[in-house]
C-alpha cells in the first residue's frame, strides 16, 4: 500500500514539474512534436469534400479555417491515388478535409477513397455549383457511398449563387439570408428553380440518412460581393446537425470566431493538443512523450501566438486563477489514473479510456483558460481570476460531454481505439 501511495505522490509532483519545465524551458523535440501531430490527426474529424473541380471546395476550406489561399494550396498532401487531404492546423489538426480531386478530370473510382473514409470520415460534404444539374460523376460517387452506408448524413453546399444575379445591384446578395434551413426560396426565380431541381435529385439517393442543404457564396473580398462568407452560418448549422455527437460543434468553436486578433487562430490549436493528450493517456505507458509535456507544449505555443512570454511568475499567477484545490485534484487524479491503467484487463481497457477522456477534457480546459488569461496580459488589462477559473470549468465540461457522446477514447473488444 505504501508503495502505491508513494508512486502516486511521485506521479503528482512530476506532473507539474514536467508542465512547468516544458513551458519555461522548451527544447527542440522532433519525436514529441511528431507524436502530438499523429495522435491529434488520428482523432480529428474528417470532412469528405465531394465535388467537381472548380465547384468551390477550396473556398469552403479557406473560409471555415481562416487559412489563406496560399496555405490551402500548399497544405494539401496526397493520401490515395485520387485524393488529397488538408489538415488544419498542421502541427495538431483540429479538422481534416479529404478532397477527391479526381472528379471530372478522369474516370473516377471512389473505392480507394471510400475505404479511407469508412475508417475515419465524420460526414460527407457535397459541393455543387448552384447553376445547372448535379454533375453525373458526383451523383454516381455519392450513390455508391450511400448504398454502402445508407445512414450516413450528407450536407450539400450549393455554391456560386451570384451566377444568377442580374441587373442593377447585381453584386449584392439578398439580405437577410433568405434560405432558412436551405430549402426556402430567395425570390430570385431562376436561382430558386435550380436549387429546387438539385434538391429533387438528391432526394432520390438511396438510404435513410438525412440530406441537408446550404446555399452559400464564399468569395475573396476584392470581388466586391458582401458578405464574403455569405451563408457560412447555415453551412456550420448543417455540418453540426450532420454530426450529432457534438464533435463538429466543438470543432467550430475551436476554429474560433471571436474576432479578436490572434485569439481565433490560437483557439484552433487547443482541440488538437487535447486530442493528442487524450490519445497518449489511453496507453499504459506514455512512451516518448507524456500528457504533462503535451500540455506544456500547448501553453507555450498559445503564448507565442498571442505575443506573450510565460515567466515563472505569470505561470504561478495563471495556476492561482484555477485554484489550488483544483490543481491538486487535477494532479492527484492524473496520478491515480496512471496507476489504474497498470491493472491488467480492466485497467488497460476501461481505465485507459477514462484516462483518455479525462486528459482530453483537462487539456481543453487549460487551453481555453490560458487564452483568456494571456489575452488579458497582452492587452495590459487587469485579468479576472474568477472568469479564468469559470472558463476552465466550462471548457472542461464541454469537452467531457463531447468525449462521452463521441466515444473518442473508447476501445472495442479487441482493444482498438475508437474514432
């Protein structure tokens, strides 16, 4: 018994030492960085973009992630013979977009892409230009997908609405956004007729999974079509509805829309680090990198993006915001979880899953609390310790709910991690 208590105490003390050391004295660690990226990548939701070349897929990625055209253009990497994948952010992805770029270029056989999506795709996002019928290659590929997965939800983004705008004020979207749930008329007769015809086509798809529509028009600001992200709220709503476990909703908040310079970009990094911490904590032995190091790397990275440098004093101040009791419980629970995982059978499977979900939630909570604290330090404003603590609790609760609903850290009977 004394041996167990002693080991628990060692776990608690080493936990905070590793966090502090990583934040205050970061060292180059290529293996650790690679491990974080791999674990985040394995649990980042995958959105399968299915559409013809020029349908607006890259514009959707650019708008949802806030990446520039250049970043999207150079960020793709091949993952099958006919598809490529864009990960954002690359160092710890919060989302992955699978783009089947072969459509319309050559005869497209989605078998290889489908095999990849069957393992990890969260939902299918079909992208079609609003003007004209649904392209046959897109419809054929989607039909094959739904025959194999009849309950998969589908979101249809109907793009380049401005092709229908004519006459005085042609470069103006109808406002307020008239399409409601994506099926209401806009008052532009030709546009409404084309969108309705496309909906009728998708209604004939096999399967019972819901098909949701989002008329959108994402354009560069220099094109003069305001707003440049027309219909983005409708698209997010459709994506969230297609992912009932809350992962996409959480992803949306992590991608950030606060409008505060730097904050949205920083927030987009938290989900990936949290997912990596959870995945690593499922293992009986962490290996080359542990959860405290992941959390330390995240805190260091967030400070860099927000233009603030951690010192021992500010780190102690931030820790004080969370409360000594919370920190003690945090460290103690971490130490106990490490011991439980060493119990053969139950500890490895059930204990590992619980440890993964707990580390995911606490890392997510730490990240959001740190952004609130660091933003105040950057602006020179007096920080609100109670608000930082409340943000920590709020974010932890949110992440705990999503981890449970999505079973991100569950294991099947073979001990294989869930996705």
